[in-house]
C-alpha cells in the first residue's frame, strides 16, 4: 500500500501550480489558482458547474495555454510544454466525455496508451523487424495485464462502441494506465454511472493507489465518492479557489457549504 500522504512534507510536492489564470477572450475561466499536489495522494477538485475545474485540468495537461502563472512537475517547469511532452514525463488522464476510438476493439484502444513506449521508428521497422516485434509483444503483454486488472477480459476483442457505458469508462481508464503514469488525472470518472458501476470504478481507483502508489487528481461531482477516497480536497467557485483541506474540514467550511454543498 502507498504511504499515507497526509503526513508528508513539502519535499514530496510532485505538482505545483502558481498563480495560474486562464481567459477565453474577455471571459475568465479561472484566476489566480495556487495548488500543490503531494506524491502518492489523491487530491479532488470540486465545485459547481462552470467553476473552472476541467479548464484547470486542461491547462495542467497542456490542452489549454494559461495567460498567467506557472506549472511545475517534479521540480521542472512545464507551463509551455505540449501535451505529448507532458505524457512522456508521466502525466496521463481520462476525460469527462469518453474519448475512445469506437470502431477499434478494447485491446487496440488500450494499446494507444503505449505509443510513448515505442522506440523503433518507421524506417527501422523494416530494417530491424525483430526489435519492432519484441516491442509489440511487450506492449501487448502489458495491455493484457491491464485488461485482467480491470476485469474486462470478456470484451477484449469487441469494438468499444458496442460496449456499455460503464465498461467504456474502464477501457478509458485502462488506456491511461497503459501510459504508466506517475500522476493520473481523472475528469469525472463516475459521471453517468449507476451505483454498481460507480462502486466498481472506485474499487479500481483505490487498487491503483495501493498497488502502484500513483498520484491522482480527480474532478468529481459525486460527493460521496469524493469524501470517501480523497486525501485532500480543493474547492473552486466562479473561477476561484475558495477552500482547501481534508474532507472533514471541507464538510464544515461555511464558505464551501454556501457555495456548493447546499447546506448539507
């Protein structure tokens, strides 16, 4: 099991966001966000719709370019790196809206996550075919391990578009795991799921942490899930960070209750 991050100090900061701001034209997505993510922890970001949560993830992953501020990963500034460059450093994510190749089967969709591990290029695929063959075997073995872990062996050769929504969510998680991430970003992982599907995916998330010690940042609206599995919670509202702390602290924060929890 991964070491409990609640007792860790500042030397274990894996991701640091300093004074980050993003605007679309004259409209603010978020402004002045400061945040630190500790190695091995699960940090959840919550807030009402339009608070800027997914936009913040998109900046961290390089999909959006912030107008102000800096992003550091393992001590290196990555603010201006492209998404695939951040992927090579060990950053992976799932998406709120499933972003899979619907016509490809489960195996091939997860194999896409192994792209960064290919070391042979198009030219030496013909000259050094044995290296290419060895790479493919190794990558397929890793994909099969992920399929077994996520308990989707029975659909491994089926087109993703033909699968139930909850299984597609597992496949997307599998593709992110295929990147062997140091930090995994989960954008509303249980959105649209029934109770059984939610329990299954939460179990996998917990197992990933316990087996691999993977750092996670999760955006999620299901407050039961957030309170149950988060080490710390960051709360956003109207593009601003309004609170940060342990789940027990967030539950009792008056500003959070007024802005988001609705008096619970």
